[in-house]
């Protein structure tokens, strides 16, 4: 699944239901939902709302392999941040994918260091 497929996935899941009804459920405007279904890329907050409504991990859409659950805020934030990289028209898709992977790995490493008491996030080191 790719970010470019998000609009088609929304249309499929919406089925015969109206744009206004589904937009209200998601928490976005009908105009926003129409634009995304038409292929426009959502902002970060909208992307999260759509993923929640679709009940899918943002990493699946972004093509980021994740092994942890959606309850992991470190993993979720890394996956969500990557949507901006994918939306950048000036950034080649391979570079966006590589940077997204780097963000995920950096977040995982930071989470590991915090768990093991090797990093103190209050000081930034």
C-alpha cells in the first residue's frame, strides 16, 4: 500500500455513504475528504485521523516496515512524520523512503536507550 493509494482506499471504504457523513466521522471537512479521495496528500493531522478511521498503521501506507503495535507512541510519531517526506515533490521517492526509515530507526534506538537508562530525554542526551 502506498500514500498515493490513500484516496482510493478511502473511496473503497466509504462505499455508497456520503462524503459529508464520512468526513464528519473522520473529523475533517467534506472538501478535505474530497481532495484526498481525488489524490491530494493530507497534512499530518488529517493523515492520522484517516489512518485511525481506516484502522490501519500509518507505516503501512508509507511503506515503512514496523514490528511494534499502534500503541507505541514513538513508532507512531516516526511513521507519521515520514508522511511529510513523501509529500515533498522536490525529494526523490527513494530519498524520502530512506529518510523515513532513518527516522524510524533513530526513534527505535532512542526508545531502547531510554528503556535501558542510557538516555535522559529531559536533558536531550
